């Protein structure tokens, strides 16, 4: 089969690999219809995540058709349309049973790396380095899905493949930020980042009852999309003082819930961006927590900050004093997709949630380098580069 592989820093290429097969009784094999780039994939491309090897298949957000099932699979049959959670969950460990699926104890086959970095290991992710399981990714014609009954979900009639695609990761990640961030009726919510995840966090906040939602970014076309599609307010952080604007909107208090959907390579027009770039290049810190700092400073006293963006290690100048003295609740997580995907598919089917608009560029695998370049550089108003591995 053809697969789009990591070949080095900022370099991908199509390789011919052996087709996947059933290795465990609970496996299914999926013929991939669509697989999208994700902001967290850029951390792999840039070498920010140091556990990639040449030839690793990229991609973790996908949908397709079941073509083979293991003998213990009960919920899927050959020919089913499915969307697959990016995190693999066993369904039987303590964490899965408590709906904390990205923390699964049994799927990460290389726990040593993350135990050293973080004190314990999360679950495995498709195509996301050998620190998170070393599983082949979804930018391929076919993919083996372990624990198929727990990790794949049927796509309802009337939901297009492109809409279902973003129920794999972007939609549940964004929804989780609003849900676990504690958004309730009447809240003012601020979201840093207007990519697909940030936009989904904004829409989830609306559906959970937020009175006002403000999305912060620097790319006009992404701010236009979320404003026009969902009717939220927007701020361009390169053109205004975000903290002052948010205080003005909230009678001086600040937002009730702040959701960070940017991650470890955040940008800023101010001197802190240069500071963090220099520190990270000198290996004195691993991540640039610019948006997290801003969210903590902006949040009202007693409010909630949820960190959705991916972070890998250690940061500098973290505003711990503000966090403690303002009485903030700060949470973060990788997405618990299995907790949200069925509900999100129902909302997509009912017209409450639109996702297909994120697929601004649909390309064959052979255009993988171009797709990732468009996505990384935000050229041609690219929100997501989507690959169709089996397109004629």
C-alpha cells in the first residue's frame, strides 16, 4: 500500500509498505477514505517531538470503510463506514472505565519514554511517534485499528465522510475543552486559537450555554470563518491588547472560562516570542507557553483555564503566582474521543455542528509535502489539508 511517511525534519514522502493485517482478535482493518493533517502533526514535522524515525507513517484523524474484522469484534462488519478516535482505548483498564480514554493503561507499547518525561504514560495514538506507541498512522491506503469495538464508531446515514472525518479528533478535542473546562449557561468564554480545534471549542461553548464566546488568533481568514459560521466574536492579537479587550467585554472581571487551543509552538508579536524561541533553541525549555500565560492572566478570579494545545515537556516563566492567587482551576488533557464521538456524530447529523468547512484542501497522498507546507505556512487560506489515500 501507499503511505505518507515522515522522512526527516519538515520532509514527508510517499512510500510503499506492506498492507496491514489482523494481528489481534479485537483488530479491524480500515480502508482510509480521508485522513487530515492536524496542528499537533506539525510538532512531529519540525522535530519538536524527538521520537520519530524515518519511515514512520503520519496521521491520526481519519475515517473510512471496514474491510477486515478480527474474530472477537462484535460491533463492526465488513463494509461499515466508521470514524476512528485518534487515541486507542482498550475499554477495560481503570482509565477507560472512567471515561479517561487518552490515559489508557494498555495501549502504549513504549511507556518508558513518557514515564521518564511525565511520570507515567498516556495511551497510544495513531501515527504519533514511538513515545506514544509507535503505531502506523492514517495517511495510508489501509490502517490496522486495535480494539476496534472501542476505538471505531459507525457513521450515521446522512453524515458525509468529510463531516465525519473531524469527529475523529478536532471536534471531540474542542468539545472536551468546553466540557471539562466547566462551561455553563451565561458564561463568557475566550478561546485562544482559531484552527479547527479552537473553532470546535467555540461552538461547543455555545451549545453548552455560553452567553458570549470570543476567539483569538492572528489569521484573518480563520477568524472570518469562525465568526461567519458560528456567530462568535473575534480578536486579532496582533492588532489589539487582548487582555484589555477581554476585561472591557466582562465589566473588568475577565472571561469565566479560557480555553487554550494553540500548543507548544505558540506565536506572539511581542518580546516574549523572541524570549521563548531563544530558550527553546538553546534547549533551556522545550515549549513556548505564550497562549497559556495569556489565558491565565486574562481569566477572571475563580475562573477556569483548560489547555487543549499539545505540550511536550518544560516551560519557563509560567505564571504560577497568578494561578494560585487568583484561585484558578487549570486542567488539560489529550482528547477522550470515545467519550464524545457518538454524541458529536448525532449533533452533526442533526445539523447542530458543522465540520466539513475545515477541509479547505483535499489532496492525494502524492501531494503530501505540498499539503503539509500549505497547512504549516497557512498559505491559500488553508485550515486543514486533507488526504484521500484511495482516490482514483
